[in-house]
C-alpha cells in the first residue's frame, strides 16, 4: 500500500468511526449498547460445555468488541504515526 492509499484508508476509517459514534452517543444508542453488552455476554464468560453454543456466544461477543474498538480507536495517533513514517 502506498502512502496515498494508507491516507485514504485512514480517512475512511475516521469517517466510519464518526458514524459509529453518532449512532451510539445518543441516549437511545447508549441504551442499545447496554442491551447488546448484556445479551452478547461481553463482560462475562462465554464458556459452555456445548462447543456450538460457546461459538455462537463468542460470535456475539466479537461483534461488541468490534463496536467498542471502532468507537475508541485513536485515529489521530494513527495518522501522526503515518506522517512520521
């Protein structure tokens, strides 16, 4: 990937992050996040003796981890590192 492609990717990522934050920063969005955290077992174990159930639960948990990482990602720092490189 050349420098311009990386810059475009970071700009797209920043735009996507803004969309995530717009959706989840409202009162309703925070309420939905709290519900998703509960039903996806984000803050608890997903262990189950049935491997299929555990895989299903891990899938939901992975979605929540992705949402949280998109909202917290430090894109400004990523751009600064890119500019220094």
